[in-house]
C-alpha cells in the first residue's frame, strides 16, 4: 500500500523519515542519505552512489558509512538489472516500505503531552516521585499496551473503591482487567512481569 502511494506521489517520505528517526533507528546523517537515495529512486531504479553523494554536502566517509548502515538494516537492497545482456546495479526500496508499514501498524496513538499528563496524574495519586522502574512500566502501559488517561482514571477509582493500596502492581492488575478500557490489548512485556513479581 505505502509503495503504491509513493509511486502515485501521495506519500511524504521525507516528512515520515524525519518524524520517525527513533522508530527507524536512524541518525540524522543516515536519514538525509536515505532521503537522497529515495529522491534518486523516483527518477531511476539504477544505483549510482557517487552521483547521489554529489548532490549532498557530506564527507565521503560519512556518506559511505550511512549507506552501509542502511543496507545492513535492509532499508534498501542492490541487485543486478539486465538490459540487452548488459548488467547494471539497481536498487530496491521494498525494505524501507515494509518498515514504514510496520511502524504505521504499530504506531502508538499517544503523543508526548498525553504520556506526560498520565505520568503527572499517577505521580500525584501515588503522592510521591515514581522510581525509574515504575516510570518504565508506566511508559510501557501507555505506549505498548495503549492504555489511555481515561483507563488510568478508571483503574485508580476502582482501586480506591476496593480499598486497595495504590501501587504500580495493583494499577497494572486493574488495567489488565479491562473494565472500561479503550485500548487494544497487547502482551505485557517480560520486564514488566518480572518487576511486578518482585514487588508482590
């Protein structure tokens, strides 16, 4: 789907790459090189690294390292294309389009403001600063398990109604019950399970 949108000129790959450096595990240099590689691909599938580098204000070693890193992560592949029996290097960006699809399929629906708001709410309810482990678990519940602030509000209310101690274990357990939950449940990460076992 993304590849078809790209071919039709409807996919803003530059904006997507620059907005998803972390998800794509790209450095700024790698991102800029990838964008230039895709720019070149729009006009020709033939692959000429030197021609691409000439269009950038970048040192050759930095460019080569970025290209190698992108290749290692399979964001592009090189293959031989034959025209009248003459072979030339061509590029495939199927790896990049597949990565985009995966990111969009698993894209968290919460922005930083939502995450910050939930952390502030839980910190206030706990009436103390959260530990680093508690923060990691909380962020996982937000970004990986996709619980919303409403889910946290409901879970805290349930814990108070049942006169239970408000801690990260009880909060996680209450969220997992799914009462009024609006997110799509995913498997709880192992490190969250391990931490919860240790504090039982």
